[in-house]
């Protein structure tokens, strides 16, 4: 079995320079959803027909889907779905009748692998399988034509349909499975004598009937699964449906969501038991939540591992961090890539970290920047502390031992090392190593001037 994904269209109604199939659902391009469904089917090869923005599409796939068995086929002129599949025929690894070709679309992102598996089971060397659905408003969709016995005999595009045919509620999703050996000859006979002067792939159904092939159909239970995207309204509709599908799974798995309509998952999420998530929380990339994790309102978490018992307070932004059990983050904290927190670490309000590791029990309660640092256990970093890690050209590291105390409004100018149990007095600028159990004080001498008067306005 080989898969053909049609992804050559520009998507004029999207009003965007980005190829339509690269617009995202759940933080992932629509095309990627279709490719992942094809991968689940264990297909031999996935042919992606590209046209507009082909370089962008290929670059995305090479970067993010390098392990997928992809073959890109150029359709320079978009002359219809039949013409697009014609372009793929020379690339098929086998054109034997028992090789099945599955047709998918790069702008139909919600199709499920189990649905496609059922469709493939209805296709064979002498039969075609077509995925159909029923809708109350089939405007713009091709109609399924059946004979008196209920057998599928043709598909008519709306622009070519008569009034009676337009009244049919069963529509064509465009997804079908066909025998490779016969497909080539059917495509060669396609004409473009229709309202759009295009070569319709749907016309192969009549050719199959003429050749005595059975045409089987699978009717979708939920029409939205085969919904395509042509504009931003439809993109938003599928985004919300996708999110509802994910949060439904989370709720059934025991996650407490204060408002399921105000949680978005734009990637992959895994979670333990007794997880609580407040409103306006966004998950991006790959996120892992342990047991008894609490996430307050307006939090963004991306590509991070959150261990058991962690509490993330409102307004925090976590990106590329590893957080051990019992930590407390925020409110309004920012953890950037490379942050690693040991057990029971406290990162408070308006604290920013980057490429910094904290030992168990350490804390930075408020108003600090900590970058390129290795921090031991039970370290206290006072308010207003800044780790100066960048000299304008290179990054440098600071290392703090266990039980170090850094007083408020201090500056650590890297590279610098602070030994175990050392103490930095508030308001100090430290650029020389401090040995263990030493007190470091670096301040300008204070002067108190008698008889001083405040400046007055002229």
C-alpha cells in the first residue's frame, strides 16, 4: 500500500504567503497530521504532491519528519485532482493490481488512521473503496450517485450537478483507495470537459464501474473528520474540534480542567493522576506532567518535563525545562531552555532562568535573572540579583556551592565561583571567586553629608 497526499494548492482564500497545508492545527501543520495518519497505516511510501510553496513544504518535512518515507512529486500546474495523481504514477514502486493506492489530502487534518484502516479493508485488486459522509448542507461538495440497488456508481462535482443531484445529502470526502494496476489506465482516459476544465479524480469511479470493478463505500460517523480547510474560518473550526477531542480524552483520563474550553494543547501531552489545570493554559511541543501537578491560570508550558507535586502559579512561562518533584514556580516566572530544577526548588515572581541548574531546596523568590549557572543545594538568591553571563561576545558560567546566600540587589559577573556556605552581602558586585564560608562585600563607601539641601525649581 502506498499513499498519495495532495498538497499542491495555494489556498487563495487563506490570504497568506504560507502554503495552505502548512497552516497549523494543534500547533502542527495540517500536512503533518495527514502524514502521521499515513505513517500509522505502515505504508510503503508516502507521495506528497506539491506545487505552490514546494520548497517550504519540503524544508519543513526534512526538518521535522526526516524518518517518514516521503517522496515529493511536483505538480507545476494545478489542473485538478486527477492530474495530480497522474503525476505520481511514475513514482509508484509497484503498479500490480494487488498494490493499493490510498488518496489523502494535505488540508484534511482530522482524518483518523483507524477510519483509513477500515476503508483499506474494503479495497482490493478488483474493487475501489470510497469514503463518504452525510451532511445537512453539502454546498460545494461532490455528491455520491447510487443506483436503485444502492450501489455507488458515480461522483458528481457540485458545479456539474443537476438540481436533483444537488439535493443529495451524501457527499464525497475525496479520500479513496484504488488498485494501482487499474488506476494508471483509468487516469489516462480522464477528460476535462466540465465546468472547471479540470481532470477530476472522481471520474475514475465511472471508469471502475465500466471495468466491472466493485465500488465499496465507508460512511463516516462524524463528517467533521473529513472536513477540508479553505479559509481561516474553517481552520478555526477544526482547531476547536481538535482541542475538544484532546480535552475530552484528558477529562476521561481523570485530569481536572476548570474550563475545558480554555485549555489548548499544541503538541503532545502526557500526564499522571490528580492533575489540576486552571483556565487559559497552553501546552506546546512535548509536555510531560507527573502526579498531583497543579497549574494555575494563564500559564504556557512548552517542551518540558514537570514531575510529581509541582505547583505552577499564574502567569508563568516555562520553555524547555526539567522540573523535579515538589517545586513551586511563579507567579509570573519565566523558565527558559536549559533550566533544570532539583527537588523542592522555589522560583518566584518575575524570576527568569536560562541554562541554569538548581540543587534541591534552592530558591530565588523574586526579581532575579539567573543565566548559565550551576547552583548547589539550599542556595538563597535574593531579590534583584543578576547573573551577568554575557560579555557582548561570549557566554560565561557562574558556579555556586551548597548553602550559598546571595543578598538582594547583587551582581555576579561571570565567570565566577562561590564556595559552600559563602555569603554575598546585599548590593555587592562580585567578579572574583569567593571561597567557602567567606563573606564577600563589594560596595562603594557610603558618605553622609550634613547641611545638604534639596534642589529647587527655578
